[in-house]
C-alpha cells in the first residue's frame, strides 16, 4: 500500500511538469502577478482589484477604454480596476498616438507620470470617485483642451498639467475637497485665458501659473489666505483678479505677509484691476460719504463692508418750506431703526440700497398770486408728512408755483437749461456753444446749455467729455428747484 501511494505521488509530480505554465498559475495567482486583457497589461493588487500597468508591447492603441473589470484568462478571475500605475502610458512605444482615454467609474488613483507626454491626447474623463492624481500625471499632453476635476479628488500632486499648451478650460466640480493649488499645476499652459479657483481653496502654489502667457483673469474667493512665490511670473497679459469678497478682506490679505512680494509687485502695478464686492447705492434728498469720503451725485458703486453715512440735504430745501420728515429705505434689514434719523450710518450690505428723503410742511413761499387749484392742493397737504410719491408732488407744486405761468416742469437737462435761459432773457453765452450731442442747427438749445454751464447753474456730467451735455438725461425736481433759485439770485435787485 505504501509503495502504491508513493508511485501515485511520483506520477502526479511528473504530470505537473508537462502542464502549461498558465495551468499551474491558475492555482496560485498572487498580488504582483500580471496578466493581459484587451490590449492592456494589469497588475493584481489584491484578491479583487488590479491596476493598469500600460499597453501590451505589441498593441497599437489610439483610443483606449479601460474597463471597470479586467479578466485574468489564466485563472478566469475578474478584478476591479482601481488605479493607473506610475508611468503606465509614459514612454511606451505607442503613447504618442493615443487620442482619447475612457476611465472607469471604479478608478480611485492616477499614478505619477501616468499619461506623461501623451502628445495627441485630446479627450479624457476623470470619473467621480477618483481620489488621487499623481505628480506630472498629464504633463506634456499638448492636445488636451479641457479637463474637469471631480470633487472626490483629495490629493493632487504638483506639475500635474505642466506644459499642457492647448489647455483652455479647467473646471473644478462644486464642493471640491482640495484646499490648495499645488506648485506649477498649470505652468506653461499657454492657451489658458481665465481660471476660477473654487471656494474652499486657501493656497495658490509656487509657479502655479508660470508662463501662462495668455492668462488675463483669475477668479478667487476670500477663502484664499496664501499666494506663493512666482505664482504669476511671466504672465504678460495677466491684469485682472475678480475677488469674491470685500475690499477690506482683500486689503487684509495683502497686508498679512502671506502674499509673496513677486505677486504683490504684479497686482499692485499700474493697470492691474482687482474687482471685489460692490453694490449700487442711490440716495435722493440726502448727501452721503463712503468711508469718510464725500460722494458727488446721488448714485455710487460702493464696496460691500464700507461705512456709509447719509444726512438729509437741508440746503437743497432751503427757503422752500420743506423740512426733514423720514427716510424711505430699501435694502437695509434694520430700516425701521434708521427711518426717523436725520443722519445715520450703516455698513454697506451685499445688495443694492436705495434711500429717499420724505419731507414735512409745504407752506406757500411768498405772497404772489397763486392759481386757486394749486392753493387748494397745497392747503390739503400743507403741514402733513410727505412720503414716497407725495414728496415728488410737493416739489412739483413748488415749481408750478414759481415757474413762469404756462411753463412745463423740466424733465430733462436740456429742458431745464432752456427754462433758465429763457427766464433770464435769452442772453448770449460768453463762449460759442458746440456740444456734439445737441443738434448744431438747434441754436437755442446750444446757447441755453452753454449759458447754464457758464453760470454754474448746471454742471457737465463728465469732466472727461466736455463736448457732451447729455441733454436727454432726466433731471430731478429737487435739482430743478436748486438751479431755479440760483438763477433768481443772479438777477439784478429791483429794490
């Protein structure tokens, strides 16, 4: 019996020596073993997973589709593809011919140099679930024009897209888990014109955009707390940062010491623009300052976070019988607190603010005869608090009472100029009028506009365009009252 058992074992051992190598391996596939599947070579990384090592040596590939499962024909087992190995497609015999690569949803990691110098690669998808992109993974992919980086990526090494000279569009999916743009990530990306860094990124790495010769605009949030050395060196056209934050947080960043001097020199140079949060402020019947600086006019674009002080413009209503009543406020959450204060201060919010003065008391200004209909209207509202439309009604009644009988209330700048000029006797202005936005054949309009400007009854809207009067721009009744009073004061005394 013992002799028979030994003979059987000997026979079995001899049989194994004549089996193909693959048949033996089928019983002993281990981590680190490799196999080929559909033109690609894979390495087993666990009992259930594998990574792509690269194309088979004899396979010419132009369009690569990496499957979610790869089957080892030696043992019949299928493995989930979770990674692209380091240098998988670098310096392979055919990597310069690959034009598109489709990656599986199961992919978690792309190794260092994985697609280095895939010169003709135009299209590749980075799947949701990808967590790591290795060093120089896509460097020298000259034909790649756009890339979307999924929010699942938690690790991205430096130089990932260095020298992707055709790259024009980079998108980070919303809620990205990355917090820093690594060194030289987009260095030498010559076609990149604008770039948006997502919310949550706190750092821009060294040489991040080195020699991006066509980059003009960078969009960043106030989450950024650090910009490293030479981040924008040799970016000749870079001239604009759109900052999603306040003027004050931007200035704090510049003074923090965490912005390298090479960057400060760039963004503080003449011609460079930083746009931060601003909102329009419209004030009617008041004068106002922004951070202590007086504002001319009734409209301003104000930095969010600025200190704004508004005061009732009593001078505009001097001798009119109108006094402060309250404010109509749109855009401030605590408007009730401010509405009855003749002067108040607030911090500019992230929205438009409009403030309109309402007035009290409209007595008859003098003893000159008044049309009975007008007198009745004034009597009805005299002494009452005027709000909203009644404020406009009050100033219109004042003009109707004081303008020459039959004169329409001026609604535009040229109408006001002509009313003032005709009431003064149509004097000839000192200088010849030549406003390019008034018909040259309309000599009355030209002279009226010139005379009103010369006598400082009106002002040009832009000192940079002294040839333009802006004749059709609307004029408020308050400004009309102010100009009319000044014109009357110019007349020789009859006493």
